C-alpha cells in the first residue's frame, strides 16, 4: 500500500495549537448540526488534549445538539484520576460546552468484557456515525487503545470488524481498556491526530514511511477522509 498523504497543521506552541484546533473542530461540529440537526464527537485522553479541551469548551456553537463520547477508556470509574471521562468532564464539558451530552464507555460491569458489550450497544444507538474523531498517539505508535502488545490487536485493526467497541488487554496499557474499533474511527467525517513534540512527530513519520506495522498507520490506511495531523513542538 502506498504511503498515506501527510496533512500537517503546524503551530508554534501548545497554546496556539489548542486555539486553532478548537476553532477547526467547532466549525466541523457546527456544519454537522446544520446538515443533520446534531453532531457527534469522540475524543481521546492522555496529557496532550487538556489545553485543547479547555479552548474548545469556550467555542460558541449549539452545544445542546452535540454528543461527546470517547475513542477509548480505561476500565476505571469516572472519579479515578486515570479516567478519560473524568478528564473530559473537568476540561471539556465546561463553559459553553457544559450544554453538550456525554456518552462514556465505562460502566460498573463485572469485567471489561461485559462493559464492552454494554458500550458497544450504547455507542451504536446514541453516538454513531461520528462527525469528528480526535486521536492521540503514544510513543510506541499506539492510538485509541490499539497497543502493539494487545492480545487482540488484529481484531481491533480489522477494517471489516462488526463491533463498535471491544475490550483490550495489553501489559503496556496497565488497566484493561475499552476502545472504538478501527472501522468506527475510520468512517468518521473528520479525523484528526493531535500530537506534540519532536519525538512523536518522528513516530508518525516512521509509521507513514518505513514502519507501517505501527498501529497508528492503520487509521491512515483505512480512513474514509484524509487524516489531519495537528502538531506543535
């Protein structure tokens, strides 16, 4: 398969990236609301998106018509400092965006497999199809919870997978995870990879060149629209 196109959006600082990226996403959501009366957005956790979340929360769009969900989640309750839902609640679902609805992936099930079955149904009923997906990436080339050492990585990256959400067990992920599958991410109307720092830029460049086995490459290969990379040093 040919190397995917590079669609880099480069900013001078984390702050200018957060502001510019927030305006781009707000425009995408507003266009979706205008087209079909609502918009759906799936975001990622980690240390990178905090500034972006706070900037997006101030954008003046019709947030009451927006459903916010997650690309992936740790199998921990929302009050855990490791919870992506908690991160989103504290940083994105504030200010103007407090009017948005939130659909998480975690539930108080007996195990992550049961939680994934529940999330699979809820996401299918309330979230899909996605208008916008915001991905992050780890230094190992994982995005969503597509960890290189996940025991079901091939299933997660199956472009024909029928599941919306699957459980993930990966030593590098620490806790069990719940994640959207590749085809649900790849079919979104807008897909962005939000990364910062020279090291992560090198990982993306490697994934798009001579290391196509890195999980993040699968998103570029199967996305229905070109993936947009938002980056600051």
